[in-house]
C-alpha cells in the first residue's frame, strides 16, 4: 500500500518538477533572446532546417489531406444536394483545424525529434558545459535561433499546406466529381472569414513555439531526467518523450485556442 | 546543395509562404483595401433578423451587390439594426424595400433589396424605411396548425 502511495506521490512531484523546469527554460530563453548582439545567420540556418527542408513532406501531406477532405465531404453533401458547399467546407476545415494541426505534427516528426536529439547529445557529451566554460550563453547561442525559426517557419508551412490542400480538394472535387469550378472557389471565398484565417495564424504561431520549446527543453534538461540515463539510451528515451509530449501539447493547445477564439454570436 | 546557398533556399521558402498567405488572406479574408472607398453604408431596421449573419450577401434582382456589416440590437425599440455596405454606383430610392430571404429551404439568410420608384435617393448613412423581416418556416407552420381550427 505504501509503495503505491509512493509511486503516485513520486509521479506527481516529478510531473510538477518537469513542468516548472520547462517553464523556467522557456522564460530564460525568451529573456536571453532579447539581449543584443543579434545574429541573423543562425536563425536563417534554422529556418532552412525546420522550414525549408520540411516543404516536401508538407506538400505531399497537404495534397492528400485536401483530397481526402473533399472526398469525404462530397459523399456527405451530395445526399443533401448541397455540393455547392464543398468549397467552403474544405476551406474552413483546412484553415481552422487540419492545416495548423497536421503541419505541426509533421514538423514534430521531422524537426522536433532532430532538435531534441541534437541538443540531448550535446548535453550528454558535455558540449553545453564546454560552451558555458567559454562564457558562451547556450540559451542564446543554441536555443534562441531555433525558437525564432520555429515561430517563423510554422505559419509559413501552415499556409503552404492550406494552399496546396485547397488545390488537392480542387483536384478531387472539381476534376473528378465535377463540382462547378466557380461553385468550389466562390463558395470558399464566401464561406471563409477573416476570423478563420486569424485562428489558423494564431494556432500556427503558438504551435511553432510549443514544438521547438518542448523539443529543445527536453534535450537541454537531459541530465535532470528521472531515469538518470545518460548517453545513447538517455537521448533515445528523451526524444521519444519529447515527441509524445509535444504532440499532446499541440492537440491540447488546439482545443484551447479553438475554444477561446470561438465567437458565440458568429457561430453556425 | 552547392548550387543553392542556404539563404536562397530560405528566401524562396519565405516568399512561397507569404504568397500562399496573401492569396488566402486577400481572396477569402475580405480584407477591404480596395473596396472600402467606393462603398457607402445604409442601415435598416427589422422586427426579426433570425438567422442573418454579419457578412451575409445583399442581392438586387438576384445579383450579389454588397455585404451585411454590423448587426446590433436597439434596446429602446426592440428592433434589430443592420448596416449594409453598398457600392457607390448603385443608388437606392427612398422607397426601396429591404427584405430578409433564405437561399433555398435550409440555406443561408441574405437581404434582398427591391428598387423603388421615388425620385429621392437614400444618402450615405441613411436608412431604408421599408423592411420585411425574416420568415420563419416554423412560425408559418404553427400558425397553420393552431389557427385553422377556429
């Protein structure tokens, strides 16, 4: 009995400890970030890694997501004879939900895991301690460019995803099922409001922060992990943790933002 | 990797993203940089606008000519006040009629304006006096069911 209580208490304390460490990590980074000197090239390099090299996977995922949304909505709408709503259904679901969330999940898989492993190995090999010995601030040198790049890259990737998804929907809806081209696009232009685009934008900005924050914090705090594992095993465990935790955080934040930005008067 | 520097790739990436965003924002977000100047606003009061949303269409003779702006509730007269944005080249006569109609049976509500015959025009910021409220199918049915007995 005592053992069970120990386990519950230990887990709770560990959870609180981790939450605190992650929060302190974020605020330390944000604080160090605003201090000069500012160096642009590391940020460009990270945008290249997080953003530009995720393009291919985003293009493929976006095309198929748009196609499958159009396919499913067409099958439902055709029963009510309101195929004209296909464009706005595809547009709104891509802009509000599918675009930001799927882009974030793709980036977690492609870049989040890599960031976590990279920083985790640096911690494990004591490279971060070496930086500190040389009076180079690891927060500003390592983490800040990644966070800035994440916040810039995610919205860009998200809107590329949405655009290509709309084209994928066009492919299935208009070219295969023969919905009117005008009905598809005009329905979309009419159905999508500026508030929808705003929601997609806010979501992608927040997701960009969350992904890079959790991935780099988990790697950076490798030595404080409960399992105490260092080296290859510790890095592999911490990377798995980071991917799971940031995916859950994305889905949770997605619901939270949707609920907060939901305007009761405008709902339909 | 040798032919393209990192800067080129990142620049291309950001330009693509910006293009996608501006396409979506301008086409769908109705950001009115271009339209605001050649439009004017008129208001109309309705007993009920049930189902009408901000951003709904305004039709004249079946053609979309404008959009519904702000909707507010007048707590003195218990009426709904609707702002409508109309292009400058369309002149509305004093006795034009604004009525709320439904697109199909379950479709969106929109406002239909029927042109009048008077000489006087409604100035920008003016009000359409003749209005018809939205017709509720349920109310019609209940009227039919409960009032035919007598």
